[in-house]
């Protein structure tokens, strides 16, 4: 493969087998270029970040940058989407879809900072994420070279990747703790599960798959009440205690998980026409979506509320298919932002065995 004048590449790095193998592969196939590893901390499992810098360097990266994006992710991505009430195909809260544009943004910013000629991602050639990453990169740095190894290399099986990693002394264990049968992706908003028994759409998901939530049957027999305070459509306090956006969501994830809230099992239509079954845990987001609808019910004009409901499916589709930075999404967002000026007040909720029940709402600007 020709070098194409590429001397430095910023790789979106996770520390897993795929992206660890990508580092030496890039150096081999792009003329000995320098590879800078970029890790986005968006609230994934803390164990996923342990030792990630050392692993990247051992795999051949010249540098590894771990960037804490948790507050920005919730404030500038999750909150605006929740204001729209966006659900893809009526049920999916877009947890992965919202995370990709902020990763692309931070990756491009790092590429500009270190003087990289290209960016690289580890998304496969049949999923949505390659589109989300690449549209983000092109929007933020037009003309940037985007490298997608899964569309170029022949390491198309786990065994081939393991053999390649062993040959290049990449620190990946062949044996050890039992590997999950599911493909999982986590951030502060949700955790997703694909593969394994979920490939059979008639087979019920396994109870021990879930990591964040108890089953509704095993949730506490006593309900818990919460009060969420809103300012301009965003939650600013929980039970009267002011919190940052990321702290709000982390707290609601914990409380919601204890009450079995936020489990979802769906078959969704992907960008390339495939259908994919996925299970999701979104406890905090589920609570927030229900509460936001409640505060809007007394603060939004009727026709504004109805128009938002008409726009929501289009907005959700744009997010799902990777058009976060598109002019049409930005235009819709300005309309949504304008609708939230008077969305102020308090919502009271009751959490009980997987249910989020609105029990009260009040606002000085109630209509």
C-alpha cells in the first residue's frame, strides 16, 4: 500500500483487540507512519480505561491521549437530544449514536493539535459507526483522510487478529477470564448488547446479561420518589441538590438501576438496510425522558408541543444515521432550543419495579 504522504495518524483507540492490532497494521501499511492513540472517556466502564495508555504504547503508538469528555458529552449531546424527546423507531434512546459525534470532534481536535495527516477508526464495514465517525470527521475537517482498516485489511476473524497480535507482541491475552458472548458498548448514558443468543429473535435475553439493572421482579417492594428541577429544559438539581449534568445522569443511572428501570430489547433498522437485534440498559435516560415530557406538558404551548412531536422522528433519524453535524440537524436544534426557554420547574416521580410514574409537576411559568 502506498504511504499517500501520511506521516502521522490519530487513531480512536479503545484498548481492545481490534484497535490494538490496528496500531502496528497502520505502521506497516502506511510507510512507517507515527500513530497517536486517542481514548475518549465518555463514562464507559472504568476497568476499560485501566492501563489503556501503557497498552497503546506497547502496541506501537508514539503517544496516547486519554481525554475526559463526560461533562461535555452529557451537557452538549445528551441534554439537547433529550430536549427533543428523540427515540429512534419509537424506542431506542440513541445512546451509541450520540457518543460518536463527540468522539469524532475530540479526535479531529487532537489531529489538528498534533499535526496529523489522517484519522483512523476501528468500526467494521457493515455497521452504523463507520458512517458516524467519518461524517463527523469530514464535517469538522473537510478533506481529512479517514482510514478504516476493516474495509482494507484481511484480518477478518478473531483468530486472525489474535495471531497478528501475537506476532507483533501486542499485550492481548488468549486465555483468562471468560469472555462475554455479547458485543457490548458502554458510555454514561447506556450500555448495549448484541450477538450471542440475541441473534435468535425468538430467544429471550439472559438475565445474567444485564450489568446495570436488577430485574423488575427483584426490585425493591417500596417505591422511591424523586424530584427533578429544570432550567431551560435541562435538569439542574436532584431532590433540591444542584448537580452537574454528568453527576445527574450517573446518580439517576444508579437509582434507576436499583429499581429495574431502563431495559430494552428491540430489533432496529440499521443505516445499510440490515436489521439488528440489540438490548440496551438506559436507566437514567429513561427517567429523564419521562420527566422532561412531564415538565413540558405544563410549560409548552400546545402547537409548539405538537410540532416538536412531528419533528422528533426526523431528528432521531438524523442522529442515528450520523448526521449530527449536518445543517438540517443544527437547524432543528435551534428550533428545539428556542422551545425550551420556558421549560422551567420541578417534576416529581415515583420509581417502582421498572416503572417511572409521574406524580406531580409545577412551574412558575405553567400554562
